[in-house]
C-alpha cells in the first residue's frame, strides 16, 4: 500500500513538474513575443500621441478663435440690421 501511494505521488509530482515547465515556457514566449515588443513600441507611441495632442490643441484653438470672430461679426451685423430697421 505504501509503495503504491509513493509511486502515485511520484507520478503526480512528475506531471506537475512537466506542467510547470510548460507554463514557464509559455510565459517566457508570451513575454518575448508580445510584451517586450509592445514595450519597445510604447515610447514611439507616446511621441506620436504627444504630437497628435499638440496638433489637436492648435487646431482647436484656431477653430475656437474663428468661431468667436464669426460670432462677434454676426452680433455686429445684427445690431446694424436692428438700427437700419428702426430708421
């Protein structure tokens, strides 16, 4: 009985070691093929995002200024039109 239990435990330990080895290989492959390349690209992506953010801020500021100018021009024209109607 004791030998059978011992041999069963030995087989189970050997299977667990095999599974552990496969998991280590999988995690290393995962890190080497996915995580490390993504980390290398991250700096380039950060620069690209910063550039896009700057361009967006410039365009937004320009568009906002155009809208303000058009709005003030519209108000001026409305005031002139009201004065013209009253005369």
